[in-house]
C-alpha cells in the first residue's frame, strides 16, 4: 500500500448501515486513502448477516477481509486473529466460546465481547499483516446521524470516524439506498440481528425472541452452564455470573417470556403496531443494537 496516503480501516459489521457507509467511503476515498475493509465474525452472527457480507463484497468488489479471534490461553497474552472466508467462517460460536473460557461471560458489568472479538481482532490483523501501528490510521464505523449517541466516548483517542453522522444520513436514507441494490439483508425483524441473543438488546426484544424461537438461546444457555464461575476480576476468579441485565440468566429470560404479558417487539416497519403507551423502562432499556454490532460499542 502507498505509505504516503492516509490510512483508513473500514469496520464492516454486516448490517445495512455499515454496508452503505462502506460503499460511500470506497467511492469517496479510494483515490486518496489506503483502504482496508474488515469483517470480524464472532461465530454468533446471524447466517444471513454472513450472506449479506458476502453479497456486498462480490457485488461491489470490495475485497473484504474476514477475520476471527484466536484467543491465547495464557494470561497476559492478547487476542490474535486468523483470516477466514464465507465458507470457513464459524457458525457454532467457536471464537465466542474461546473468549468466554478465558475472560468469562459477557454482560453489563463485563461488556467486552465486541472489543475482544472485533476491535482487538482487527487491531491484530492491521498490526501483524499490514504493519499498521495504532494511532496511524482512521477507523470508519457505520453509525447514522439519528443514532449519534452510540458513538464511542473514546473516539478521538482511538481515531474512530463516523462518515454517516458527519454526512447527516438517517435510517430512512440507508433504507432508500439499499432498495437500489439487487440484494438485501434478509433478517426477520430487527430483533434477530446480529448476534441474535445479544445481551445488549432490550428485554422486550429478548422476550420476543424467546417466544418466537426458544432455540435462539441454546448457545448462551450452554455458555452459562459451562462458564458461570469464570470471570477475571483483579487477577482472581470466582463468583457466579449470568449474561443478561439485572443478573438474569438465559433460563430467566425464557421463563419470563412464558409468564409475563407484554407487547412483542415490532421493528420500524411495524411501528403502527406499537404505541407509545407500550413503552416500558424495564422492557425497552437497551442499546440501538439492531442488525449489527459496531466496534467501540463496549
């Protein structure tokens, strides 16, 4: 790569917003920047997210680098990476389980899954494969202007940039752009993307998922049963931990979905079915986690 150009890493999460951001960045900056586009797979991504990344890559000719975490078992050894592709990418959560086995279950008090499985993985690739040193490149992240509150508080020191925020693009703008493409991200409602059972989602989304397809929670249930006592805190391990907010377990989520009356989550295309009166602080607290999970979100 031409070292005289400014370096730009595009973090393609696999969602529509991220895809549109990637397209615009390539169109605008390919002549002035050395660009690398990376997608970090946790092994828990929705299958149609993987298909969407592959379709975008092939249709637009981006040359997306698919990455997965290689977790070093020894304490003090950081996350490494390996290069995969659509066919070889994990579908059974192997990178995620390796992370949990070392660092413990993710959750509100230990929100490291995105940083460990995405941000550090991409850092490893850029440093070891490209020779890019931290602080010498920008990282473009797909967050829109209508969700600017999701931008990282450390964005300046980490050199994160948000092209769609700067350009004023909203969710409707992204939807209109994607309608022009011959393919789309085929996910059954926003509550199914991206890592389907993600603890960052609102309780309403999780309860809706549990009602519609309880098997969604098979993997986090397995993680809780096997790694509930694993958690690094000040160099020591101990205690019993669960994944979800208010120390709820996967079993709690499933049981609650069967016993509590609530209005199921409806995404923006079905907003008329969900009134303001249905809003509940307990049920609707959560991130804007929709069809993707962006770096810097931890």
